[in-house]
């Protein structure tokens, strides 16, 4: 691919196949549709592809046939905008498009993993079949957010679980250097008052209405520190994203 050929904004795609230099492959259907119908790309146009394992490849569109797009990879670029701070967001499942919005923006803000949990106050109730479909839907949102934000490692969306079951499976005490944070309107501390973590950060954010008193007590027993985000009551999606941005500012790469 000529080095002076500009890559069109948005021409960045995730592929499920493990990539290597000189690989020839077909873009997934959703990516192909976006490339052809939205970006209006053509044969010989340059694109960027990544497989989620780190780094990305410059590539060239080699063939377009009946809506299918084939590419060939070229030079590998190892650099990427991953945060040095591993953050897991444990998010109470919210209703409507709030959960989708929270997941998309959390990926943009650098989370490493997302754990959807159903709490006592969760409005959304899903059967086993719908849980699987919803998790796949959320994972697709994660991939789309990585394509947009330039991330080369794809965060994983864990299988949704009952909050009490997830909490019971967690180690009783934080590991050395680990931070466990619980967002609470009546929190006893501010984020800036916490010690800088040397390890993973776990962030608990409730759904509409927050966590119940019993859930808050059980979280505290597992080492989660109740933290308040200012004097105002925040919506569930606002709280999680405000906390993530603050965490990146204090300890990450903002």
C-alpha cells in the first residue's frame, strides 16, 4: 500500500481472524457494509484492521464482489492507546438504551472488562435465552467502540449475572495494590482521597435507583469503598462515566 495514500476517517475494522503480514481475508458482513455503503470505499483503498490481540495492520482492499470485501494486510503497527490502568466496570443493568450508551462510552474511556449484573432494583429482567443475545449485542457495541476510538485490544463483556452471585464468587479481600470502588450517594470518601492503586481497579455502578442497602453492605464486606461523586444525584450512565473519567485523570492516562 503506498505510504502517501490517505486512510479515510472511519476506515478501521475489527476482524475475528488472527492477523499477520500478507494475510488475505474477507471483512465481516457488518464491516463490509460500512466500508461500502457508508464510507464508499473502493478497490485499492487503504484501511486499518485489528484482531483484538494488540496492534493493528495497514491493509488494502483487493476485491469487491457482490457486497463482499476482501483485503490484504501489510505493515504492522504495534502502538495503541490502551490505558496503563486495568479497570473492570461492574455495571447494574439499566433499561432502554442507557446500558448500550454506558458500555460504548466506557470502552472509549479505557475499561478492560465489563461485568453486567442484575440487582434488586434492576428494572430489566431477562430470561436465559435473552441474556445470551443481549451479551452478544453488548460485545458488538464494544467492538464498534474500539473501531471508533482506535483501541486495539477488545474489552470482554462477561456473562450477565445476579449481583449477589458475582459478589460471592469474588475473593473476600482485595489483592495487594487493588482498588475496589463502590459508587454511592452517601459515600464516605471522594476518589481523590483514595490511595493510588498499583493493580486492578474494580468499579461498581448501580442501575436506576442504585444498589439496595443490603447490596451496599455486602459490597463493603468484600472490600469495596463507598465513594461519592459530588453533591448532586447522577443518572446511572452519568455516574459510571464520570467515575471512569475521574479514575483515568487521577491514576490513568488522561
